[in-house]
């Protein structure tokens, strides 16, 4: 999940090996039995959404996400903040998703300019305050930490532990993939890896060439990328589709090969957007969401 100057990623949710519990009943075909057509869909959004309308079809806004529901979306994860900078559409997206009966989620981009534990406190406080002020009663909210490419194992551990201390919930970990980050985490201590491992891995991979031009592999799969970290036995989420910003326009980018295919847009949506599928059936998705969501009230 990056700003338009970089990658604005879509999301693919899966049930996690590292978060406790395996996957059962998931559709066959593709990678790990996951396919766009046969898997539950989850979307993630930020203040950069909705992006421009690019074709005929359904539209959405932070005030109305009913089109996402009509197109098969089951959950929505909205950005709470990027470091100290609050996302001004967070509350509207959360409330709109609640009205549509979507599963609710929130993510915080953990920047390098503040202590991770401090940012975890800010994240937890903002989720609670926003849910309370928007009248979201008795709806648990999935918690996610989105980590900068310069992050260290220590920073991940501090954020994860603080969220656990405050909420009793282990947050999901989303990684802005880079060679530096992979090297750093693969060299983490056994103690650090044990903490990070219990946080489900939300994978970002938009093409077999990887998420950055410097990645050497030209045939990268989710399992291949996961293995480079040397932490998880299974990935939890896979961002298979996102958006790149080119020449003042949002351009959809998505993992689309003979082995694993995806359409350019989500359903009949007119906007490019960050898209996801869950590695499991709907029951698995519900269990995963419940396990890593916070009863904030």
C-alpha cells in the first residue's frame, strides 16, 4: 500500500499458517489452490481512493461502497494513518463498509520517523475513537501493520507486541517488499522471527517479475517470495492487483499469467482499485477475520 508516486497495492487475503490454524476447503487451481473466481474477495482503500473513472460501470466513494458489495466484495480494509498523518477518509470508508455489512479492517502505515510502539498506540486509539464516533457498534475490526521498506525486525516486533498488549489481538503484517527488507528479516534473530511469525503475512506481488525492478526472478510466485524472508511457513495475504501512477493516470497492475490469472478491473467497477482474494472458503475467511480482529468497545 503505497502512495500514487509508488505502488498502490490491491490485496489478496488468505488464511494463515503463521497466525494459528490451517486452510481447509479452498478451491483448487492456480497458486496454493487460490483463484480470483473461486475465492472470497476483499478490498483495501485509502485517502487516494476512489481513483479516476476509467470506463463505464459501477462507481463508489468513501460515502457509498455498495458497488463493491454488489461485485462480490466481502471485506474492506481502510488506511487509518501514515505515521502521524491521519487519513481523512478513514472514518467515512469504515462507516460505509459497516452499512453494507462488509467485514471491517484498518491498517496503519508504520513510518520510519516515529517509534513503532508509539505508532501502535496511535493506531489503536484512532481505530477505537473512529469506530465510536461513527456509530459502529459491536463490529470487530481487523488490525494490520503496513511496514516501510527500510524497516528492521526490531521495528516489526515492537509494533506487533504493542498492538497485542493493547488489544489482545495479533495484527496482520503487510510488507512493502524490497531486497533490503527481505535481507533484514531473513537475518532476524530466532526470538524476533518467533514474534513476527505469529503475525500473518500479507504478501504484495503484482507480477512474476516481482514488485520492484531490481528483483532478479522473472517467474516469482507467492511461495517463492515468502521463502526469501525465512520466517513464515505460509503466506496469509497476497496483494495480486494494485495501481501504479504513470503520466498523471492510475494504471491497473495485476498478477496475470497462464498459471494464475486475474482481470484488469474488479468486476464491473469503473475505477482501478486495490483488489484481493482470500485463500480459503468463506468460513475460513470468517475465522481468519475473527482471529485477527479487535473487539474495540
